[in-house]
C-alpha cells in the first residue's frame, strides 16, 4: 500500500505517508507551525498598537485603524498563499516562503519607524496606516498567509486527513486565542515592550524552523492530469457562493471594530479592551469550524434577536448600568459572529478551493473593517454603522432564508406600516412639545423594545422593528435635546441642550466635557460671564488647584492638556496667560465658536491653542514654562494611559516652575487611578495630595459633580494652601508598580476599582 497513489481534495495524486508514526509526526509539525504562526500574528497586533497609541492621544480609533490595517495585510497574505499554492509546486513554494522569512529577519526587532515624522493635524488614519506599513508591514505579511498556506500544503502530504484540512483552522484560531488571552493578563503586566519585541523575534525564528520541517513533510506530488484540472474548474465556486462568503465575513468583522470602539471609549484604549472582542471572534472559529459545533446553534439563533433588542434599549440607558450593557454588547457580538461563521463553514468548498475560500473570506473581513474603521467616520456624523450591522446580523439568521416570500411579506409589511405611523406620531409629538415630554418618551421606547422580545421567535419581525427603534431613539435625542454631532478621528462629540434649553453641553461617549448656561429660567438669554460647571465648578477640586497658585504681577502661566469646552479658563484671572494642548481639531472649533461656548471668547480670548498630542507638543515648550499645569485629557470616561506614565510625569514636572502645581484629573467609573498616580509621585520624588469630591448631590448639570483630583509639586511648599481646604489628604500609596511607556496594568486598575465599591 505504501506505493499506491491516493487522491486528496487538492486534485493531485499523492503517495500516502508511511506508517502511523510518520502520520502523527506530520500532523504534529503542521499543527505546531500553524499554532505558533497564529500566536505571533495576534501577539504583534496589541503589542505594536500599544507602542503607537501615545502618538495619537491614546484614542480608541487607533485600534480601529490598526484592525483595518491588519485585516488588509492579512488579505494580502492570503492572496500570497493562494498564489503560492496554485501557481507553484509545494517544494518551490516552500523555498520562496522560507526566503521571505529570512529577509524579514533583517526587519527585527520590531520598532516604530521614524520615516513619516510626527502625526498630522488632519488625516490621522492614512498617516497611521503608513506608519504601520513602514514599521511592521514586512514581519506581519511574512506570517499572515501561513494559516491557509500550511493547510494547503497539508492537503498535499498524503496524510489520512489531508482531504479535509479545515480542522487545522481550529489550531490556527486556538493559537490566536491564546495570544490574545495571554497578552493582557500575562505578557503586558510582566514584560516591558522591549522584552516583548525581543520575545516576538525569537518566536519568529522558531516559526521559520517549524515551517522548514513542514516543508520536508510534503509528499511526492504527481503532475495534475487534464481530467483532474477539468474537474477542479467544473466545481469552482460561483459568484453567488463568493458573495455569500464576503457578506458573512463582512458582518462579524465590522461588528468587531464597532463593538471594540464602543467599549474601549468608555473604559480605556488599551490591549485589555481590544483583545476581548477579538479573542471571542477567533474563538467562534474554534467552536464552529468542525463537523460538530461545540455550541448549540439552535439556541444561539433564538437568543440573537433578544440581544439585538436589548442593544437598542441599552443605547438609551447605557451609562447607568455599565456592566450589564458591557455584557449585552459582548453577548450580542459573540452570538452574531457564531451565526455568521456557522453559515460560512456550512458553505465551505472542497479542499482544492481552500485558499480561494480563505481569500474571499478575508476580503469580506477587510471590507467590514474598512467600512467601520475608515469610511464610517467620514460618511456619518454619528455612530450609524453599529446599528446597521446589528440589523444585518439579524438578517443573516438562517431562519430568514427559510421563510417563503409570501409569509415574509405577511409578517413584515404590517410591522413597517405600524412602525412608520409610530415614527410619524413620535416626531410630531416631540416637535410640538419637545423637552416637556422627555420623561415619557423612554416608556414608549421600552414598550416598543418589549415588542421585539415577544416576537423573538419570528426574526423577520424583529429585523423589521430594529430600524424603527433605532430611528425612534435618534428622534428622541435629536428633537428633545436638540442634539448635534461633530465626528472626527477621535470620536463623536455631541452638542445638546438640557434643562429645558437653559444649558448647552458638550459630551463624548458617556462623559460630559463641558456645560454652559445659555438661558435664564424665564427663557431670556444669559449674557453674564460664563460660569464653569460640572467638573470645573468654582468650588470643585480642579478650580481649587488653580486658586492655590498665587497671583503673579505679570499673570500666571497656565497650561491645560485637554481643551473640552474651555470652561476652566473662566476660573482664572484677567491677567493669566493660557495655553491649551488639544489633539482634536473638531474640539478646538467647538470651543472657539462663541455661538456654542463663550468660555474662551470671554475669559481667555488671547489664549494659545497647540494642536497635537500633549506628549509630543509639550516637549517643544521651554523648561519651567508653567505655574499651573492641568492634565485633563479624556476620551469619554477613559484617560489615555500614556499620560499617566513615568516619562509623562517627568515631562510635566520639567515644564513646571519650581513653585508650580501640577493638577491631574483622574475621575473614572472603571479604573482606580489614585494608586497609579501615587506610584508616579513616589518614583518622581514629588509631593502629592488627593481629593475625592462627592459633589453637591443635585441631579443637575449646573451643580458641582463628583470628581477625583490629584495635585503634585516638586516640594511641599507649593501645596501648603491645600491644608486650609477641606477634603485634601496625602495620596495613598498602595505599592503598585510604576506605569511607564513600556508598561501599564489596566487589569489591576479595574480590579482595584471594583474591590473598593
């Protein structure tokens, strides 16, 4: 039997491997090579993105663009694998691929390229893609195609399972899953970035050796016969099958970007928040790409419409129950991805078309990431892409494809008609009475949401109701609060009227970044000097930090990292000289427009605004340039971690006068940051005080709201004035490790926060 030819799904006549021991060794080599390749492929993504994150203000959009880049280069890798496996013999293909890996060694260890210079004020996404390409393009490309390439090689080894190598995709995704799981809980907390890059380089060398061993295991391949070539052409996937693969890959890939951006905006733009959705995305392949799925897909398909309706409801009540909302978003994403990937596996072609299948699947993934990460911020002024993908995921349910057209119309048309009537009535009522009916609108919304829950066994009804509910939510926010949107690379900024039109607020995500009274209680315009509200209230810790800096005859030199609405300017004096450091040009436009906010125009008309990330632009300021320096850069509720590192604090103190005061605003719902700043103060030899202000306890934006603030100085003398102010105490040092540009521990900050609650 050892000399008999056998036929695999690739269509070529092969000699079978000799003996079970050799077969086991062949399988082990290919499995280990695929696992290692996938581990490196997905370890490099959070590692390098974390390296780049400080260059663009720690924005969650950095990860969104990174995913688009990595998906695009993965597609290029899959095309490379397809060409190698279809145009060259395995032996020659192995020689070419090992040559590429040898060349890549000269690009290691991985580091940020300096060829592109500093980030621009506009067009950050394209600049970021160029930076990724110049820095990690070659190493990532060298391993991007290993999954399908090694599976195609395995299909030509003559192994007993060579005719269906798709099971090896599970090993690939298991390696990816392991990398993403270990990175935030072991690699990031224990190793600095330099050690990580060196470890990755060592892993790359190991992978090259494993691929060499895999190449030696290739069977002797006989030339294709004319009949075999004709058979391969005859069962080549058609346009319908290809469009199906693209669509079913597009939906989960787009959801991956949308969900990750949504969650990391409100906690932290850090690997911990990035890898969780991506790990679940890859886990679905492990669970689904097998003959018997490891999850009950019938139950998943029934649950998906319920989760979709829940997402709509929590879009309105999101910030109040964050953990529950977090769970609903993750659960929906996981269920939707399982549904799409299960349909993909069911539609897979024969092994001879394996690389074609992966190529088009990757192409759909690139389109999904491109749509959410690059195009949507340009096309839409708010987050429209996420609701559209939620609807698309429900439409992807297999049950919808099994409904007869007549039954489908009978279910959907009444819902659409009633929904149109409901939306028209909602718009008329909201336009007529506006904010007066605001408290009643959520109840209408909840009733509509429950309709979706009741109809979950009929996904067509749910799919028809979802756009109606999303539009209803937008009507409530747009009409009742007169909401406007400004979208940039760094997120969506919302301008709203609150308190019956008396206050204008600026918010991002779930956090208010500024509020100003524009009308008196009687409806007349408010024309006095704008009063800082919320975190910047005159009696709040941030204002106390500024008042503790004594006046100067020539005026105090005040620096603020994070412009917001510019409210803090009205806590100063006429002689003060202000410099604001702001990364987002859209925020600058809003703050400088007196039709929106008058803080800058009335209180600091001569202020200087420096555009760009503060870590990069502060370097250009002279030493001892500021008597007061406030670090108040938020992305929703997330403080960019690169602004809370040893290197960052050293820069702040260096730009601070000897008797100056550094103020750090560390209010956060999810991270315990007092310990982090205490470690930074200890490391810098600085003196620090902390205040947790409970606020005024009144449910109004005009009240002083709760805040957590640290003041720091080079010696104790500048902090003497705080002894007379109630609530300030020495910062509590719990002995946590100092965060650096190479090291941070978001997981630890999360755990400490929930332990103290």
